[in-house]
């Protein structure tokens, strides 16, 4: 996967207010990113800058390697028409034009109008029958689907959607979300602003803003979480063995490109990647340590207490390590009398409970 969007130290100030404050992240081609965060956290400002509707105070945005801040007015107009499809909370349809004409209007700004293509776009959003209706004759959900057809008409690289379901009832929200999901499956890159955690969870990643800064970048699904843990474990073990954790040595579970996964982990501050070497950040190290500790404690528990043999103990530990809470971790450790090694002789990183024991003895 290639990087499509690079946001570098992006700041947008309105007088004294920093709507965006030194924001950096990247988006791969074909990714679906949910942008979340409380009202006023800078989501719309970010989308507007990505779409070339607003300019940064400092920092830059590269799309396919091109700095959109360096484009002149004509370049920006072309960028907006050819590379970006906008979907807003308000549908922004022209009230006296039919659904078909609204879509064709977007074609007109691009280059040439093509009625057949516009009709197809409406069919794609399930509105083939509504082509001659005016916006006032359509429901909110239908109007939003016309807006999506309009956004798609010029085959944009990026779809920017700012709370597209904000004004919709549940049934229409469902239709619009499914449409976005389909577009994602077809390979479109989507940046979606939403308040709804359920919608956010459908995305590949969630970027959470607070006061214009990145509060959190989450690698979202539970499967992804396990992949991340698995990779952190490998990097930790390289450290124990004293070997360099090179990218090509690190494996992922399933058919995931380790480089892409490591890129995400770098975005969320768990690792740093330089040339082809990976290093754990302090946050990544703490998490790797926890997961290795849980895995080895679980192996001890299965082997010593439940008399389960390898490799079953290892397999079970791989599942168990993801579900042990910090409290349970300490209880198991105490129950096992704070073991120092796993059944294979590898060290179990001590927890806080082990420290107390050392002091009291
Ligand atoms: P969100 O979409 O997350 O609700 P916005 O990006 O709209 O947040 O706004 C972020 C901050 O920037 C807010 O404090 C808002 O008041 C301020 N802001 C946004 N646009 C303007 C503007 N045109 N002039 C002055 N302040 C603005
Ligand atoms: Mg907003």
C-alpha cells in the first residue's frame, strides 16, 4: 500500500485559537479513517484543509506527494474537482435542479457533462428511479445519497465526509454507512468525520482529536489489536535475544503487510521505524512488556496449575494474553508466587505485585 495523504505539523490558527495544533499523520491509499473528537476539536477545519477549501497557518499537506499549500488558485480548483469528493452534513443540493442535474453540475465543474454517467452514479447509490426529482421531493437520506453520487462522479482519489449522517434518521444512516462501506471495499480512500463510535469502529483506523491535537490514533478492530500485540512481542523478544528487530524479520498474523502495520504502530506512537530497523518507544516498550508478561504468566498457569502440555499451553496463552486484565494479571502472579521464568525458561518481566513481595521478604 502506498501513502496517499501526508499531514505534517499542520497548524491552523484563527486569531488566538489554534483549531489545529501541530497535527501529523499519514493515510494509505484505500484506507478508511474515522476522524472523531468533541465539538470544536478541529475536525471540520482538518477536512476543509485536506479538501483545499482552507489553508494551513503552518505545516503542510501532501497528496500523492504534492503540497496542496503550494498550489495556486487554478491548481486548487483542479485539485478539488479531480481529486476530492465532498459529502457534508448539509446536502448542499441546488434546490431548483433535479437529482440528475445536481450530479451533472459537478461534472460540469470538472470537464464535460455526461448524462449516462450521471445516471449510473445515481443508480450506484440506489436512486435510479429518482433522477428527475427535485431535492424538495426527496427525503433527507435520498438527498444525501444524491450528494454522494455527486461526490463520486469525477472518480475522486479521496472522499471527505464531514458528519454525513448527522442529519439522518437511523434507517437512512444505515443506508449511507453501507454505501460508504461499499466504496471502501471498492478501493476508495475515505476520511469520515463522525461522532458515532459504532460508525467509527467500521473504519480501518480512528483518529481522535482534542483541541486540534491528536488525542489518539487507534488501530481499531480486535483482530488488529492482536496483530499489534503479536508484533510488539516479537520486537521485545529481539531485545531479549540481543538481535536487531529488522522489519523483514517481523511477521504478522494473517495476510497483513508488516510494513503497513508498523506504519500504523508508528502513527500511534508505539514504535519508531528508521531505515529497516524498528525500535520500541517508551509507550510501546511498556505495552510489549505487559503483553509478554501476560503471555508467560498464562503459560505458567496452564502448565503448572492445569497440567496442560506444550504446544497447547502456548496456544491457549496466545488467546489468554489478550483478555487478562491488570488485576487478574496480579492475582495470577501472586497465586503462582511471582514466578521469574516461563516454562521455556524465558524471563517473566516483574509486575508491581512482585516489587511488593521483594520488599516484604
Ligand atoms: P469541529 O468540526 O471538531 O467541531 P471546527 O474545526 O469547526 O471543530 O473548529 C475548531 C475550532 O476552531 C473551534 O474552536 C472553532 O470555534 C474555531 N473555528 C473554526 N472555524 C473558525 C473561523 N472561521 N473563525 C474563527 N474560529 C473558527
Ligand atoms: Mg465540524
